[in-house]
C-alpha cells in the first residue's frame, strides 16, 4: 500500500517538473453510485459517494494522467442485511488515481486505471489500517466549458477489481460532475444552444 502511494507521488512530481506540455482538468464536485460484488461473500454492497476538488494532470506524450482529491464521502448499503451503524458513512482524505488514455481523443478517455483511497475517518476516528484499492478500465466524457485547457470530466464510469481492507470485489461505478451538469441544465432552460469547445 505505501509503495503504491509513493509511486503515484513520484510520477506526479515528475510530470509537474517536466518540460513537456501538460493538460490540466478540474472537477469542483462529483457524485455517483457504485456496486461492489463478491460471489463467495455476503458482504457485497451498493455505495453512494461524493468527491470535491478533483485536480488532474495529463502528460501529452505518454497520455498518462494523474489525479488527486482531498475529500471523498462514502455511504454503504450492504446486501440484504443493511448495517445501521455509523460505519456505513466515512470520509477519505487521500484519494489518488493514475490512468493511461488509449484512444487519444480530447473529448473522451478510455483506458486502464488504478486508484487508491486512504486516511479514512469513521465515527470521528482516523482508521489508518483501512484502504480501498481499485484497478480496471475507465471511461470519461470530458466537457470543455471554457476556451482554454481546463476542462471537466463530465461523466465517468469505472469497471474492474477492487480490494477493500483485504477483501476482493468486482466493482462498477458511474459518476457525474455536478457543476457541469447544472451549467448545461441552466443553458438548456434559457434556450441557449451550447457548443463545447475543443481544446487546442
């Protein structure tokens, strides 16, 4: 776990100090839902989550991107026997991910990814021995609201393998950027036909 966190920080530092061009993206807030399923375990669950201030950097030559968020909220409902304890709700303060874009398109991202969630707060106590590690394929629809390189990942979907505190699950999730969604709803109701710009 510590080695994986160190590797992502090392790659982030390399890209920040690289002379090559970088693309930046920013999501102010996202929300979504996911499923964690294990065929040999009765602890599969449905999760709801929200994440704020997601900053991403993508290296143009390699199409490898790194993202970070300082706060993610999780809520779990577990199978046929919902757990009513407060442990169904938690916060994570270290949320890192790395992905490799295979299709090289300014509007879409499709490729393998790996993410780590660590530093959990449950019942007002820090849980230093808990973590979530996810790997698989990710799809992003990027939406550029402004005439620059800062854009939002409007819709995101992950599918793959997840480890939650040592337990293995099949994972699927989908999320949407809240600010971009509200922006489009507002303009559609005003009768303005928005034409997203393409990053240079």
